[in-house]
């Protein structure tokens, strides 16, 4: 079984559990993690793969044989990822340019959701610039979003003033001029999490339907081991596991994605649960449902 997991603790726990069932475990060293997504979704890459929550939603919406194994691999606050270098604030974002690596990037989906939900922003009144496409074939940017010229990069465009705001997580450049567009962003993020009952989820664990059907005992053993490892991790308080824990983040992200034309149709969490359980041959309660 070929596996892509960015977190060493989850990979180690899953590897031991899988091999104890007699199934060979091969951890692929793909970095950054999102580069494994396209092959996984197309069925030519890993059998089990860490991937962005929005990539999984797009794959399901496109009818791909991709399932959720309900483990959070990465969760974090997102409000601080909307940045600027000028005097502009989030309240004045309409009419200005905003760069984001990809329209389907999960961080961007969360931030745009905050803009509409908390600040009443009309997303169509922003000059959006994207720099790459989705990891799922058939998913295109909305007609009101502009693709940057070939070879352009978001950090450089942002620092040089070609875009006035940027949505950047790991790719955020180091520059003393950069500040968050949302005042007291960390405080606002904490208040948002308190009101919703969860911190935004970026990455989860996915599996192909073929792997679930062929290696059900091994995947269930991996789930149990990763759940135990996640419970002792420093991020345990913000990284939900099990269907019950992921229902809130998935439902909110799916609603944002539909509103933003990231997915072509609504994706219901219960349908995701049902597909996983059918492939593995277990009730939802077996996976924290």
C-alpha cells in the first residue's frame, strides 16, 4: 500500500499498524504534499494520501473514486493569512486586487468564506488573481477570476505591489512591511473558532475506493493507530478525528466552496460518510461517526 503523509507521527503509527496486518506499507516522500494530490485523485499515485479538504470535495463532486478516512493531518487558524503592505484593511478590500495561489487552495476558500460571512464582502467586486489551477481535472476558476501571466509568482507580485492583498500561508515571504489585513487576526480567529466549535481544517487523509475495498483491515488498523497518535500530538486540541469531529469543518468548507464556485455542485457530508463506510464494510460508528 503506497502512502503519502506529511506528519511523521501519523506515518509511523500507520506504518506499524498496516504491516502488522500483513500488508506492505510504502511511504512516498512527495514534497510539498499537495504535489501528490493530482496522481492520487487520478488513481495513478498513492493509495492513501494526505490532501487538502477542498481537493477531496472537488474530487467527490467530480465523481472520482476518492474517499475520506476521517483523520485531520493539518488544522490551523486562517484569518492571519490575509495580508497587505499598505494602509488598506479588510473593510476596504472591495475594488482592490487579491492574489491567491489557486482558487481551489483551501486557505483561500476559508478566507473568502470569512470575507462574505463576517465582513459582508461581495467577492465579485474584487480583482482576484490566481497562479495555478486545481489538482482535480475538470475544475476551473470562475469566469470572474483572472489567471496571472505564465511564470508569475504570488510572493513576488505581492512584494512588488502588483497585487494589493495576498492570501498566503506557508508561502508568505519574510518582510517587515507585511501586516495582517484583519486587525487582531489571531484574536478574531479564536473568537470564530469559539463560535463555530472548531478550528479550520486544511488537510485530511484520503484513500482510493480500490484501496479501501482491497485493504479494509489494514486501513482500519491505520485509522486506529493514527487516531491514537493524533490524541497525543501537540495539536490534538484543534485536529479533530472521526466523522463526528470532522462534520463541522467539512460542512462549512463545502458551503463556502459551493458559494465560491470551487465545486460544481453541493457535496453533502453524509454522502461522504456513506461512501467510506460502504467501501470499508463498516458502520459510521467504527470511524467515530
